[in-house]
C-alpha cells in the first residue's frame, strides 16, 4: 500500500453511538454477524500491535482494551453498536490517522450542504441548488450551532460528521441555526440517496482511495485548478495532493512565468507524500527537509529534492480548518524556511502518516472493510509535531457570515492584493466555483 498523509474523519466514542441508534429499530445480531465482528476485532487489533508506529501505543493497555471490547461485543445485541465498540477501540489511541473504515454502503446520503469551522464557530459554507437544505431555507452564512442536539466546536465537528455520514448515516438531521442577522431557528433535513458504483477489492489501492477520498476525487477538475493574471500572479487551487507528477511539474512550470504564486490549500485533506515533495521541490532552489519521519523501527529525515528549475517568486499559502496533513506540512515548511506567507485560519492538526489495511469476512456473501493505521509521526525541523496543534497562519483572516452569504472571498482577495493584483472579494468568490457531485 502506498503511503498517504491524508486526514479522514476519525472515530467517535461509543456513548454517541448509543444516542444515534436509540431512536431506531435494530435487529438483534445473528450468530454469523457476531462472529464477523469478532473476526474484525481480532484482525484489526493484531495489525495495530504489528504496524502502529509507537510500539508502546502511547501507554495504552491495549490487551486490556481489546478484551474489554470483546466483552462489550459479546453482550451487544445491535450489529451497529458492536462495530461502534471496535471503532471506539481504535479511537482510544487518540490518533487522527488510526480509525475504522466500515463496510461501504451502496449509497451516499446527500443533505445538500457543506459546513466547516471558521475560527471557533461552525458555518454553512455552501448549499446545493435544489437540495433539501436549500428547500428548508438553509443558506451559506448560517451559523450551525448544533446537529441533533450536539453543540459543535473544533474538537467534535469531525467526530459528529464521521458518525452521521460514515458510520451511521442518518436520513434525517435536526439543525439548530443562527442567521447572519442573529435569528435562531431549528429545521430538519431529509437526505437524498445517491447510488455508488460497485465495490472492487479492498486490497486494491485504487479502491482504498475511492473509499477515503471519494468526495474529494469524484472529478479531476477539482484537484488542481490554475488561473493566471498577466505577468503578475498564478493562483492554484489544490483540492488534494492526489494528482500525478505531470500535474506537479505543470503547476511549477506555469508559476515560473509570473512573479507570485498563491497556493490555495483551503479544504485540502492531503494525499500523496511524493506529490507533496514534488510541489515543495518546485518552490526551493535547494533540497529542503520537511522534518523527521518517526517510525517504530527508525527515524529518517523527509526531504524534498529541488527540481533545479524552481519558482523563485513570492509564495502565499492559504489554509483553513479543513486544511490537513500534506497541506499543513507544506504551509509549515513555507513558514519555517521563511519562503512565503501563510494566510487564513488555523489548520486541522491532523498530521501523521498511515497505511490502510483491507479485510474481508464471510463466505458466499463477503463483506469488505478496512482500518487506517498510523505507521509514522512527522516532526518538523523545529522538533514539533503538528498533530492536534495545526498550523497557525502568519496572518489570521476569516470570512464573516455576511461574506459567506454574499459569496465573497476576502481571504483570496487580500492574498491577490499582496501579490500586486487588484481583486474584489466578490470577484475572488467566483474564481473557483464549487462542483457538486452528480446526483
């Protein structure tokens, strides 16, 4: 399996799952289902011991935790809750890149909206035209206070999204919202069902990428989008680091023709280590050390080799609360090497390196599932890990609720101004229109 530095929403604690399923009927597990859960528990727990980067597991008494989980599964009647116990076991390591990948459902629930943390508040950032969110009056710029009664913050938004979208997709969500004018209200969303393609083999790398990056990779056009402004500026929107070497070289080649480069890494969840190094290598006229890769058996420097024809102009990097892993590393290297300016919001703090392991249970009808297991920590050249900390921008600049409602992008507009290009927040907000997955 190739290495990835990619943030995926990690696991929620069992208490939350008990609330999630309390209002719904659950059939008692069959003997075969219980056997399958125990098989999953056995395989995953052994692979954690074998592959996790810290052989001491952060001091967690793993054997005891596994036995406690086994007892909970033994007493559990619900299949969903039994798998939740396995998920919670992995969550006990408190690691952004070690988590359960449950069996993929043949559908995706689409509520027709996107949200993210901006500063210490959660906002609706976009609404699908004609979707249920729009039908119920949900608008960009609405502050999302709570989902199904759970109040939202930086520490739990990703957990709630993982629970409601991945582990236990709910067709209905009850929202508590506050408009830009300050009016608070509640509404309920009904999800649309979007069918998925057939599942291949969980040992196949491309299938793993489909599972973990599905919403990011549905269109190549969302990965790298480049705009040029005369001789002054190149703006590159990197949706992820899941493009190829040719894409990285093309990006730097275009950038070399202009005086400044804005790398927009907002909402970029990370991706390939090798592509990250290629992009960084195109920004420096010398080899640059990202930091030390600390694995269970060794510690080695992670180095980006210069491509010998780098871009030597001004570099501006944009990040936000959804910038994770590889995008965080790039932003922090630019800071530490004093190569450019980082603008925006504090990043997610999800910076480890992991491998995904695929499993299957059952005979005849086979169920595929997986687990992401961290096999390396990354310490920056200042000796600090970004895990749970994130990157603090050189200049904190956040869109307001009114900006979101009006479709304005003051962050990109300000970055362009620093690069010598006049761009209004209104015009900046139209440069990279969001492409919704097909229904």
